[in-house]
């Protein structure tokens, strides 16, 4: 099997499709447009990605990651490429969403945990827990461009609305670090709480995070680079998505593993309060919403399924079996 030596000394290992680096750009321009809505689920114990139709809620395909412990996902803006981290392999799998197969595997670092695309989609940033680094991957050539040293145990990663800053949560340090995306310098470490994990850009431009080792979620204001609010939602909060209940919203929907519920919180940092709680499956983790904020997709580590929630009625519209120990879910489409 061929490979291309990366700047860090790793290898880009190509799958059976054997894409040449020079052909990546051609493939991106020649392939047909991705139409319709898709829901992608990372199954950690199955080493797969389940692909679900976002309108009919039917399973379209199960893609082998060709790595181990598939954990986190990021989909390109045009929907043609899916990047999946693999904890045990320390690699990122690249999935062609048209052919529905893994076409590349990129070595990024020990325990590759989360992957997030820059606002222009030109780079994928990957947090490596075991190395305490962020690897930067070119999304056209699939090459490692460089690494950034961060705090102990980086687990969460997102970008500011203007793309000037990256935010990295570090479990060991109990902080969120702010990185200048132009210079790659760490500007500040913000104390946030016990075992900080998932980070997401909120609809108002603020950064929202969960403390999975505690009971709270928190909000960071990029204008001041400070934590400005927090609220207890229950034991083991995991991930956050945003949606509307009729005209009410946006609201933050938080998967709380210790309650087997999605806890709904008003998304106003000046007035955080719990609005309701929705019973879901066993140990909910990943959550993602459609663009309108009317549908939520929640995956459960124990019951091994995906539930589709209507935010207007807070009812479960469908339950879809997926792989073993689904961790992350992302929605792409209309």
C-alpha cells in the first residue's frame, strides 16, 4: 500500500481506491453534487460510520472507517467529505460521501479525539489527547501541515464566528485555551471546571462547553475571552446543539448521560434556566440539529440507536438502530 510522508514523519495511508494526491482536487470538482439531507453517526465500538437519510430516517449505508474506535466527525460545507477521528488508531479517516467509502487514513497523533473544520473548510484541526497537541490537516491534499502544543488532554475544539480564534478544552488542566489561528499562539487559558469536554459555537457567536466530569455547562464570550455564565444540568453533560420550540429560542439542547435525558436550556447567557427535560435512550452522547432548528438527532452509547426529536412537540419521531457505542452525530443538508 502506497503512502506520502507527512511533515511530522507519519504516513498518509490510502485505501483501495488509491487516490493520488494530485487527483484529490480533481475528484472534488468532478463528482456530482451531494443532494438531500444526511445524518452521520460515529460508532466507536463498531469502527464504522452509519449514514442515515435525514428526511426518511432510513439507514443508507454503513461505512467501514478502516481504523479503530471511531469517535468524532466533521463534514465539509459542500457535504462531499467526512472526517472521522479514531481514538485507538490515532488517525483520521476520510470518507467520500458520494461513493460512501473511506478513501484515506491520516496519522495525526496519540488518541485522536475530535476534529473540527476551519471556517473556510481548508483545514481540519484534530485534538490528540495522548500527545497534548492539535494537528492541522490540509483538507485538499490530506497532508499534515503542522502541530500546536496545548494543555493536558485536549478533548474539545471549535472556532469563533470570525475564524480568528480556536478554542480547545483540556481535561487535565480544567481549562479552555484560546489560540490565535493566524500565529498558532496560545493566547489565554480560561478556567472552566471539571473534565471540560465538548465545545460548540453558539448562535449568538459565544462558545458553549460541557464539563463531563461535573454537572454544568458554561459559556465563553469571545469579546472578553472569559467564562461569563454556567448552569447545572445534571450528571455527565456531554454535547450541545441548538434549536427552536415554535417561536421560542434559540434554546440549547444538552445530552445528559447521567439522566438519560436531553435538558433544554434557554440560550441567553444573561438568563440561563432549564426549560424542560426530554426522556431519550440509554446514556445519550452526540446531538446535532438541522438548519432550521426543528429536528434534533441524538445517539446513545448503551441502547445503540439514534433518536429523532421534533423540537416543537419535544416528541421522538423515530428510533434508528445504528452501530455499537455511537458517540457523535452530525447533520448535513437542508
